C-alpha cells in the first residue's frame, strides 16, 4: 500500500495492509519513503521532480500518481520515479489541490488553482477543460493576505454517495457547493460571522463516509462541525484555542476519533516570532473536547505541520504528518505515540509558509 503526504489534496488512503511507500510533497520535489513491511525501518528511496515546489498530490485509482506544483502545473507518473508534465488546456499553473475519482466508468481528475478556478480532465491529465463557474463566483472580498493577494481553490471534498456533489474551499472567499460536478455553485455561509478576524478563510473540509451529512471544517478562525451537509455549522474551537489556526483534519476509519493539526497563531505572526507553535490534537467526542498528542513530537519545535494523511486497512490505520522542517512522523497506535521516520527532507509547506520559521530564517 502507498500513500501521499501533501499540504492539499488526497489525505485518506485505503488498502489491504499497512503502507510501505509514501510520496512526500516538499518545496524541493517529491521524496519517496519506503520500508519492507510494517515494523521495519523507513528509508529515503528516491527524490524526484527536483526543483519543483510540490503543493498537492493524489494517487490514481488504477495506479500512478499526480503532483501539482506552485507555478509549474501538473505532473503524472506511472511509478512515482519518472514524471511527465500534463498541462495541455491548463490556463493556470499554480496548482493548490488535485483529486482523482472513479466516475462514469473512467477516472475524472479535478485541479483547483490560483487564481481560484477549477479544471477537469478525463484522460489522466493529457488534456484539461476549465469549469469557470467557480471563478464567476468571485467578488471583491475574495483575496489572500500574502502577495499577490489572490484567492485560490485550496481543497475539494466529494460526497461518497455522489461524486458530482462537490464542496470547494476558497481561501479566502467562500465555501461553495455543487451538485453537478462544478458546472454551477452555491455558497454556504452559515459559519461566517462579522467579528471573525479573517473573512471566510477556508482551509479543509472533511465528510464522514458513513454519514455524509456530518462534516468537519477548519478555517483561519477556528474549526466547525455540521450535521446537515454544510447548511448550518457549530463552532468547535475558536482563536482562543490551543490551535488558533487549525488546518488539517482526519477521521479514523470507525469515525470515533478526530485528529486536527495546525498552529498556535496565524502565519502573519510567524514573521516576528519565527515560531508556529504547531501541534496535533485528538478528539473522541466529535470535537467537543480535545487532547494534545505530544509523545514523539517535539513540544518546542518552531516548525508548522503542513500535511496530515491517514492510511486505513482491515483492522488498522496509521497517521502520517509532515512539517516545514522536512520531518515526517508516523503513528500506528491512534496517536498515542509518534515515530520520526524521515528528516532533512525539503520543507513540507503550503506556499511560502516555511520561509519565516526558524530553520529557514536562521
């Protein structure tokens, strides 16, 4: 079994047994980690796509992988080691998220971009067609704090009952819902409040597989839970919480345990502090209460966790995290402890988040 660990894109992977291969998206390329079997040591097997900042990765249903980059478009690989660019029809090449789904007897690929738009491919990326309805939703409030202050399609979430039912998180601008594969959208705005520090600063959306009406969402102002498909949201955490800036979320296969990672403050504070105050938290009551998971994760590391992926197999699951120091950790006991399985890789980082943190700023 193999999986990807990237700032955006696919973050749940299912297989017959524990994973033995991980594609890590870094600011300097794709690092491939391998082990012979569960319980064996991990090693850095290869580094590919050198010189490209990998922002998002996804595995294809029938084998192979896709990598989206900041500024260089999309690459496809059959084996994860040799790659070819697949950008025909891709008007925008700053890729923030990629998704690959079985649909209508084939595979449909989706790519979210900056500026915020959506592209679709039905020939494994050999050609792309823009679905302009997202960009047509744009208004004067769509922006992003860092230059050039342009909003992006940060991530996509799909209803497990109907792949044409899609949610798109626009950072910053809107939570959008489509029932026709992105041909048209409506905004879901119940979570937003006038007093929020950041305007509709969407990060991640997670849909419970057994009960798709239950959704979880992280934003630059806190985290939320919905029980009616996103029409209404209840705030789980706010900016006074340990993770004032939550980002990644994952749900155990039995849906009894929720994991969340992020930072103690928003990236604007990192420029002065050079410290994100990152952490991984766990909830066993659907976000009502949380505990910090610290066994094996340095409590004082100034880096930020920028990727989290869950691998599931019959009878077990594991949680992988990657940070801006280029370190990867693995938990195979539900977050009770983490092992460091790689270090010294390129920064695992959305955009330039890694730049103001200590290792890079020193």
